[in-house]
C-alpha cells in the first residue's frame, strides 16, 4: 500500500482550530488530521463489526410479536414436576 497526496480547501477558522489542537499535542497539522481520520475509520469499522456480531448472536427477546417461551427444565425458575 503506497502513500498518496490529498489536497483540501478548508475555512481559515477551521485551520486555526486544527493548528491549536495539533500544537497542544506537539504535532504537525497534517499528522493531527491523519490521526483523526484513522481514528474515525477505526470507529466505523469497529461499530460495523460489533453490529455484525450482534446480528449473529441475536437471541429473540419477548415482546408483542414474540411471546416468551416456556423455561427449559434446566433453568432455575422452571416449574418442578
């Protein structure tokens, strides 16, 4: 995977805020922006993976269209015979 150049046109006020944030972290603006993009990308991929996992492990919950099922015999609250 190579590196590429991305050119952005941004508002002067936004650039000033980016410079301030980068300076607080002793970083160049370019490095600060790349870090933000990478973190955002990770958050999106993590959220997508979490949602996919939840769909794979989804257990039906009792509700209007899904009535509760009888407890299994090995459950503690199951009626004794």
